[in-house]
């Protein structure tokens, strides 16, 4: 097939995926799998090669993703059930003071959001954020001043930092080192969060949403809604909670730094590379959390099993969607569609980071899911790497940019938009003026910071 036909096939594939998800209400896993199969048939791949290709695409992607997503979910669940989120929010609130409570909530959310899925983290933090807002003096307290920084921080780490599924899956498809993505991604993530924090305060001065009254349940909940596994005894110390969250991140970064600074065959490099490999680092983090936040605080083996098991249902759909994204990517590569699209995009003369951001932002706006946007964009931009001769740091930045782009233009087709606005009883119009605006600006900031780092790292290479 000619490059033009291949590009049209690629465009049609993405449009069909979006149509199935948006209009057809099809689950993203089925939509991606269906389009991958249809594209393979239309492109003329022999029938006896299609199923093996789909299996290889899913297996290659899940090999690196399933362990990370599952272990990350387990770690987050242990921290959540132990009461770690409440401890972080309250201690930071005490440290920052009443006037700087939004900053305390933002900082706590940034840390808590690293191992916990954004939807879950948002819901877990609702009672804490409401409690903080209700303690504020005066009758005109703005809910947005507290709820907006929280979701901005959570969404930032969700789209930019491992172990979240979108960025991990994109790393796998693009060929980026997850540790390097984490190390480099921290810079744009922190800047995005800081900008979002400041902008949230600005928006809260212009858009007002009252704090829900005492005794009122957030939309979508009842007064009996609770977590049966949640600890009711002595809370963990903030030091233990931080240690459980930060330990795997330090191990991953240690492995990455040792690979960049120590020679091959060095014993320290080998050891740090082993414990710093993302799945192993998260596994160590889970074991540490089980011991310090679980057994040391009176949990028995049955309770640990229940808590860890309760993390698994939330990961199943995410892992399957990520794997289906891998099958779609494999078919795009095998048919030549990915290379044709990459060649066309490069021929436009636009910077590769801008192209990646625009693709992710468009797909995000069209279908709502940041994870699906990242997983759909990644196989389209991956072929550009060989053509442009990118170094490992630039490949990691390209991946981070895809993640940042998947944060843009959130609106009514985004499940988090509704989770956040309904729980805090923010009207749809006000949510568009606040949540959608702030997260889109943060996405653009991520692109700008990544572009500046691109120039620096390109020169250094």
C-alpha cells in the first residue's frame, strides 16, 4: 500500500476507536481489540498471522506493565486503608497553617497520588478536603480553593509519573526507560503542580462554589458509604507513610542514576539495577508497607490478604486496556501505518514534542480518558524515534510529553470531571470554568517545560 493509503488507514482507525468509545459506548478494551483486528484484515496481513500478532502485541506490553500497575495499586491500597492519606493531609495542614491549607492539600495530594489511581485518590481525599474547608472561618468559603488544588496535583502525577498505567504503557510502547521517565518527569510534574496550585487560587477568586453543608453527602454517595477495611485504630506516623511512598521511587531513581554513572559489570550498579528495576522496587515497597503499616500496627495475615486483594479489581480493566493498546500498536507497526504516520508528521516540520502533545490532547478531548489518550498516541509517535535519532533522555521526554498532552481539554466526557464535580457539588458550568481550565493550562506548561529540557538534554548529549 502507498504511504497515503496507510496514513488514511491510521486516521480511520483512530476515528473508529473514538467513535466506538464515545458514540457506541464500547469498552476501550473491546474497541482497541476490534480496530486492531479490523486494521490487520484490511491491511492484508495473512489470517494465520493475525492472532499471533495480537497476542505478541499484548504480551510485549503487559510484560512490563502488569507488574508495575498491580504492585502500585497494592501499595496505594495499603497506604489508603491504613489511614495514610488522612495523616498526610492533616500533618501538612498543621505545618502549613490555616491560610495555606490549599498548599497543604496540594502537597499531600501530590505525594498520595503517586501510588494511587487518580479516581480512587480523589474519592479517598473527599472527606479530608471537606473537613478542611468546613473548618475555615466565615460564611463565604469557596470549595474550589481546596478541591481544585487537590485534583490538579492528583491528575499531574497520574499522567506524568510512573507507576500510573498511561505513562507506563506509553513508556513500554515508545521504548523509554521507566526509571528515566520518572527521574526526568519529576521536573515538569513539579512545575505543572506549582502552576496548577497558583492558578487554582486565581480561579477560586473568580469562580465561587459553596462548601457543601455539614451532614450533606456528596452526590453519588449515601451516608452509609464507607470502606469496610479502613483502619479505625491508631494512625500510622507521617514518617512511615512517606517512607512507604518514597522508598520505591528512590530505588527506581537509584537504579537509573547508577546505570548512567557506573561502568557495566560494577557490583554496585548491578545491585542497584536489580532493586531499582520498577517491578522489583514496587515489590520491595509493598513488602515494606505490609510490614510497617500492616503487621507492625496489628494487622494479621488475613487482614493483609484482604487489603491486598481489594486492590486487584481496580487494576483488571486498566491492565486489559493497556494490553489492547499494545495489540493496536503492534498492528500499526506491522502494517507500516505507524511509520507512514510518523513520516507524514515529521514532514510537517513541527517539533516532535508539539506533535506528540497535539495528538494526545486531541484524543483526550475526543474520548475523555487520559490513559486511553496516552496509549493511543504512543504507537503513533514511536516510529519517529529511529528517524530522528533521539537519545534515551529525549525518548523519556517524548513519553512525558505524551502524558502531559493526555491531561488537556478535560470536559464532560471525562469520568474524573464528574467524580470531582459531583463529590464536591460543583456545577457543570463552574467545573468547566475551573477544573477544565486549570488542567489544560497545566498540560501546556508540561509541554513548555519538556521542550526546555529537550533543548538542554539535546545539547548535553
